[in-house]
């Protein structure tokens, strides 16, 4: 069994996360803000922190998702994404654990499927925490 990744310093609302989100301009910023807001609303136990240059959503101290904005797209990522159900085939990446969904302005995205991935990631990390991983 692999030990669960844990971070210190997650809080209800991190001012560094808020500043980062506010500083992202235009449509990419709007996309990043919207999807991170969905992560924040998953439950009352969601905390956040700034790690590796981007906002991270956690359940208590265990990360489940992040957003990151690049020059032409936004990644909505999942720390345990390799094990998430993805019937719409949105997830990209080949890492042992992490996967992401790439969102490009002007291109349609299956919002229901991405919302389901966010919810599944939140539930999954809660189950992992309860099982003592």
C-alpha cells in the first residue's frame, strides 16, 4: 500500500491562493477561478494551500485537486487521478498517480464529466483518509 501524500499548512482560505487566482488574467483566469471554486465547494472539510506554483485543494491535509494556468490552457488536476473513474475520457497523463484535464479557451469541455471527476476525487481522498492510508 502506498502512503498517502500529506501537506502541512492547508487552511480554509489561503490568501496566497486568492492572490494567485486574482492575478490570472482573461479567460484563462476565469477558467482557473471557476474550477477551483468547484473544488472549494465539495465539502466543509476542504482546505487549500499554494504548492508547486499553483492552488491545491485538500481534505484536511491530503490533496485531491489543483488548478494551474499556462499560456494557452488551464489544467484541472487530480492527485489520485490514475484511479478515478473517467467514462468520458477527459483525464490525461501517464504518471503513477496524478492525472489532469486540459481546458483550452474556446474549446468545448464536458463540464458534467469534469464536475463528476472533481466530486469523485474529493470522495476518494476522504475514503483514503478514513482507511488510514
